[in-house]
C-alpha cells in the first residue's frame, strides 16, 4: 500500500472513540467529527469535536486540535502551539513515535489497511494514567 498524502486526509471524518480507563475503572465513548483543512504552508489543521461519555457521568463536549506536517513519507504531528507530539507513516499498520508526558508515556499505532476507514490506537501508561483509546475514522 502506498503512503497516503495530505490530500487524502482533507475533509470531514466521522469519529467514534472507545476508551478503557483502567485507572478510574471507567469505560467511555466519544462520538463526533474530525476535520482536516489545508493551510497555505502545506500543513493540515486537525480539529475534532464530539460528545464524550465516561461511565455513568453526564456527557460533555470535548475538542482537540493538532497540526500535521507531511515530511517525505512521514507525518509529523504537533500541538497547535507548535510543540512536537509524535510522527507516523500513513500506510498499512504503522507504529507512531512515543510521546512522554511527564512520567506518563503515550504510544500510538495506526491502521490504514481498510482505507478510507482508518484507526488510531493509543495506549497510555504511567503513574497518573492507564488507558487505551481506539478511534475509528470514516468519511463524514
């Protein structure tokens, strides 16, 4: 499978995220949309918003944003303030680079084998966090 380019991701994606928080013993789900838009500098802005439900708690609106820079075969993801987050190759089964956050470690794997559906699987472990989240992206 070829590596995907910026143009393959531009647009609106429906997202469903399942969360298994072992630290708080809660399971949850987020349903919403992610939109990737082109910037004049060739990067993409990623913005997602959705309704998050954790356990029996009332649902809340959740949102996040990133910047994606396509650098050769890889995508370098940063926070909107420019700090580095992680990188990955958008093809097949792809392990992203790890992201330490304090004493917690974020690990990600992507699955593009069912393109245009794709998945991001995050495993986060450390003294403050212990959870897995699986996000499925389908065209909106």
